[in-house]
C-alpha cells in the first residue's frame, strides 16, 4: 500500500459533559448528511466526538491529533480520514492556516460503499494518504458553497464529487483490493443503524437482542451482518468503546476509577478490570499515572 499509513484506534463515543466540545453538539444536531468547512484548525484542550466520518486536509502546515493515547500527524498536502466517534482532539497546529474539513454522516458514508476504505475506517483505522493533484482549496471552497448554500441539485453534485474523490483515494492506494460491487442498500442501512445505536447506548447494559428489537430484526441476523462487515463481534466492538471511553476519562478528568467504571458502561468492577487490562495492556491506575502517549508518525 504505497503512500498510505494506517493505524488501529479503538472506536467509541464520548458524550460526557466534561470532555465534549460544543461543536460536537452542533454537528450531531445538524440535519445535513455532508458538511464542508474551511478554517484554521483549533487546538483543543480536551477530547470531543461526533457521529461522522471526518476528512481533514491541511494545505499549508502539519496538524497533530491525539486519539486516546496515540498521536497522529497529518502533514501538509496529506489527507486524514477517520471515524469521528473515536474521542479525538487537535493537539498541535504546526503552521496550518488553510484546513479543509468534510464531515460525512455515518449513514451517508455507509451508503457510499467505498469498499476497502469503508472497512478500514469503520473498523477504527486512521487513514493518512497523499493528496491527489486534482483536489485544491478552490474545489473544497466550491463544495462548501454548493452544499451549505447552493441549490439542491448543485449540493447533490458536490456530494457525488466528494464520494468519487474518496473512491479515487481507495483505488489509488489499494489498487486491486478495491472492488466495485453490487450495493445492498438494505444491509448498508442496517449497519448504519447498528453503529448509531451502539454509539448512543453503549454506556447502558445493551445486548444484541436490544439492537435487534430496536431494528425489528432477529438477533442472529444482526450478529451475522455486523461480524461480516467489521470482522469483530458486537460484544468486542462495544467493549472497545467502553474501554476507550474510560481511557479518555482517566486522562481528561479527576474522577475516581469507581465513577469511571459506571460512566463507561460497566456494571461490575471485575468485568471492567478484566476488559481494561486485556485491551489496554495495563491497569487503569497505571494508565492514569503514566499519561503515556504513543507517537505513531
């Protein structure tokens, strides 16, 4: 995979009042399935989240992100794409003043069926790729105007251009791994609803049968379609969300570990410690003490 860098980060949702930035609420409340913005990237003091896939394009300087305990840098003229329900923040801005941002709702992103790149993003990878010469700041400015203020027909054209732009990245970076296939829109809609339901409810004692009942489907069908698309079980995905949320609270707050256990969706200390040690590789106490951050690139 020439010119591409990926790393696994655990997807999860932070809606805790101590760590949520106000623009998360604005984004989640928006009825637009694609939002385009151009601005200087703001360094954030704490993690935030929103239910989108985010595409970031710094044109004139490097931008550094902290995602739980990892640091990722998207350099000038690179493109970063990631699942924004992972707690994330811009931790440093190295001279970037022209920063394109595209927010794509989970539902829309899944509908676009970008195949290999969809699987990477939805399973929790932060993808960084070199920017194609076909994309310019003027193009993003046009998308911004037409999607935010233009006629519906022009808005739809711009959204299609963004989809094709992401497909170009997938084809260029993954070559024969990208397959243009028949689209099962019903399966895409179901995956979108499953991910949104888990994102909103993982801190309660949700089971597969709760998701199935919410969607009016059988638990076996929900299990099979989720595992087929992401390669992990619903239980594994939910545990990753809970542990990742706990990590953010351990670093961002002074809450006791007991408080964090229940805020993170665990209902016993034993299950929390078992999951945390297995996923994080250390105890919550040691994790908080170390404040350790891995620099990936």
